[in-house]
């Protein structure tokens, strides 16, 4: 008797807490997972896509580029999102460029330095160049701010600027674009890198090799710090995944992200 | 008839009693089992990678570059010890001075007002301390002393303030626990109040004061949120008080969001190291407070 009642209670609890009964959209027809840099844009796409196709559930999850790629490889999600290029054994996945994002090297607005060479950025972040003076700034030590290991933004910066050279150990490390921007906005001698779409009036993006960080220069290839935002899948996407990718690449899908500060593919 | 019904009633009571005892036992041991589960999980996840790359390269390696399979925790171990020492340098003098004033040199009315205020300090969430640090302390350090401002000094000051309530309230309790006859005897022998504090009360309350310091130390070494906000988190042994520093706790919190595979395991290994350090501190604290109880 007692045991029966206990079993009933347990059953009731498990039903009450099971995700399917918590209301909201219960159905998931497709899952995207990966880069937290792409996530907000993917959310936007999914939202508009679901308005067009009522009754369908598209679920967008974060977790980071590497986790997303792994999840896609193992079939946990249909589409993985990556804000860095595929490497090594990840290359057997099919990749689709869905947007591009510029990386801006930013300084305090009061900094007299307007532009630097890419090679100098590399020297600054490797710890070889530690003073603003040779760059035309004040005789002050450079405060170098970087992102933490594992971040897609750091991965892209490492690949595009540093190559095989390490970012030096003494660099201040923060765990989001927002914090990096906040620190640089308050420190006149700091330098760091964030997504181009997130540059605001609190900070100033440096010209690199004479090219200002703007869309025109990215388009004509003079500004070099551009990373692709990728969707990856096992083989060519089919069914719902294909429909979603087609929507993302359509005029409408691309206009959506342009409004949010990203660069369209074409 | 009468006796059997009474017997049955007693049986039922006994059974209820047993049930209650069992239920309480289960609840009581759930706390212990949670500790067990956490320990087993952290050790299980964290130790394999330590042995894979060798304990020495893990604990004494100077380079933390997980993307290149370099997992040197040495800068973070040193960083944690530095900021803890810094917190104590600031927390101990202020804390003990405050405790002495409260027990020996202030009226009951003042004490009744100040002690709850100090205990309120303990209730402020650490993110608020961190925020104050970023907004007020870091710019102040940057403008007066130079450097990035996010530094060992900033963390030490913030943590020093955060451990004050722990040090003060336990020290006050142990100073008040000194029998009044000690104090009276000392005064009767012609000692001044300060001499009494220095030569009689302090030695008598010593083990309680040490325990308060060790508990404060535990709080400082385990603090994450405030530390991550003002430390700058550079994975390098700081060369000065004005250089940024990364602690073991901030290493975990900073990188856990994107860590996968070995990187994730290395963060668990960071947890193991932290766990061992805190266990040692707790054991010392327990030993000293046990000694205190044995003393007359």
C-alpha cells in the first residue's frame, strides 16, 4: 500500500517536472547549436522563420563553436553554428557561410593613434611591443585586453592576426565582448578586439594597414580582419534544415542580420 | 481486550517513531552524500588529465594555453595565494582593531549599533563588491598608481573588506568568552587597559582569533565573482602589486562556458587543486578551534 502510494507520488512528480508538460512550444523539429556569437542572429532567423511556418519548432542553443560542431557531428543537432573555420577532422562536415563578421581592434576614443599595421597588432598582443610611443601615442604602457581560451572571437583573432604566435600571458583576460569594450572605454591606454557590430561611441576602431574598419573596406577586401559565420551539417542539408538554410540565405534573411550589424554574404 | 488495544497503540507509536527516525536520517545524510557526490565527481573528472600530462607539468607549469594542450596551473596557484595574503594583510589589522574596540573600548550602546552593521557587510552579494571595485577602486588605482588598475592590489582590497565580518564577529566572540576574572585580575595588578588587551586577553583568545583568520582566508580563496571582475585575469605570475592576476576560482569561471574535451577536464583539475587547498585550510581551522575548546 505504502509502496504504491510512493510510486504514485514519484510518477506525479516526474510528470509535473518533465519538459514536455512545462507549456510553451513543446515541439522541436530542428535544433541549431554552437557559437554564442551567432546565437542571437540565429534566434532572430528562427523567430521569423517560425512565423512563416506556424506549427514548426526551431530550437537554437549556445555552447560555443566547438561544442556545436561536435553536436552536429554526433547528430544531436541538425545544424551546428561556428564562428571560426573548421579544422582537422571537422572538415568532413559541409559548411555554408551564412554571414560575415568583422573583427575590430579598438582603443579609447582619446587615443591619438588612428591606425596601426597588422604586424604591429601582432607585436602588441605577443607582448613584444609594450609602449604607445613608437606607434605615435603617449609614452605609456599598453594595456592589452584579450578574450579567454576557447572563445570563438579569440580563435578568429589568433588565426587572422597571430598565426602561430601566442598571445602573451600577461594580457588582461575577460570573458565577453561587452566586458572588453567596457574596460577599453575606461582605460585611455588599453587595446583589445571585439566584433565589429558591437563597436559603439565609447570606443574607437583602429585603421589596420591603412584601411578603416567599415563595410566598404571589407567588401573590397582592404580590411583583412573578417571571419565567416558558418552553418555546418553532415552532408548537404535536407528537408527542414534545407528550408531553413535557404531562408537564411534569402534576401529577407540577409536583410535581417544587416540590421543587427553583421555583413551579408553577397 | 483492553490490554491488546493498548499494545496495538504502543506498537503503532513505535512504528511511527521508527519512521520519523528513518526519515530524519535520510534527510541528515543527504547533506553528507551531496558532499560525497561532489567530491567523487570532481576528482573523477579532474584527476585523469593530471596524470596524463604529469602532475609536475600541471602544478608547476607556467603556461596555460589549453588550445595547445598546455595546462600549467602554477600562475593561478601563486595568484590565489597572493590575493589571499593581500586580503589578510588588509583584513587582519582592520578586523582585529575593530574587534578590540568593540569588546574593550566601547560602550554597550555603541557595540549594539556597530556589530549588526558589520554583520550586514557579510550579507552584501559579492557581485556588488565587484561592481564597486570596477566603478570606484580600479579607476582610482589606475589614475593614482598607473598600470591597468585591474590588479593584485584591487583584488586584495576588495577581498580584505569582504573577510572583515568573518574576522570581526568570531574575534569579538572569542574575546568576550575570556573569563572576566582574567580582566579584573590584570587591572587589579595595575595594568592599563591596552596592557590588559595585549598581554592577557589576546593570548587567552588566541586560538579563536586564529580560527577567525583561517575562516576569512577560506572565504578569500574561494571568492570568484568579485575577484573575476577586478583581477584582470592574466594567466601569469604578477610581477608587482599593480599587475593583473588570475586565481584558481576565476580560471574555472572564466573559461567554463566554451571549454570542451581536455580543456574542460583541466578546469575540473583546477577544481581538484582548489578543493585540496580549502580542505587543508578547513582542517587547520578545525584543529585550532578544537584546541580552543580544550583550553580552560
